[in-house]
């Protein structure tokens, strides 16, 4: 029940970010296992380059959140937080994802920053 409730908060928070970040395609998952497709174009749903996904993950790490990227094209953010995740931590995590995407969109994370970590 807790995983379902807190996972819904996380998924809904990430879906709400789509208004500011068109790179967010589909948000999907079950319970606290949530995936977010990052797309270059919301209509064609063409995936972003893996470097873009890596930049979001890297910047979020620098801001205090740890999650990974997966998928055949390396364009899916994978969130698998612990069952002890609180509502306040969900809010903080969604805010970090928002800031990370904003910083990447503004060009504040370079290819050189993420080059050592691509596809880890």
C-alpha cells in the first residue's frame, strides 16, 4: 500500500514537470519503480541522445539525488527509491529533477562533464 501511495506521488510529480520540460515523454511504472522516457520531440517521441540523459542524471547527482538511466537507447530515467521514502523526499526529488532538466536545457552541463560516466 505504501509503495503504491508514495509511488503515485512520485509519478504524478514527474508528470507535472512535463509542462516545463517537453523532453519528458511517458512516465510509467508500478509502485516505487518509475521510468521516465526522455524524448527529443514530443510528437515523434524520438529519444534524446544518451548524452542528454546522462547530463540530467549527472546534474541531479550533483544536486543530491541518485537515479540511473536505462533502455536500449539510454533515454529512460529509472527511479527505484526505498520503501522508506517520505512525501517530503518525493517533493525534494521532483524539485531536483526539475532543476537538473532546467540546467541541462540551459547548457550548464557539458559533454566533458559526463564523458567519463557515459553508459555506466
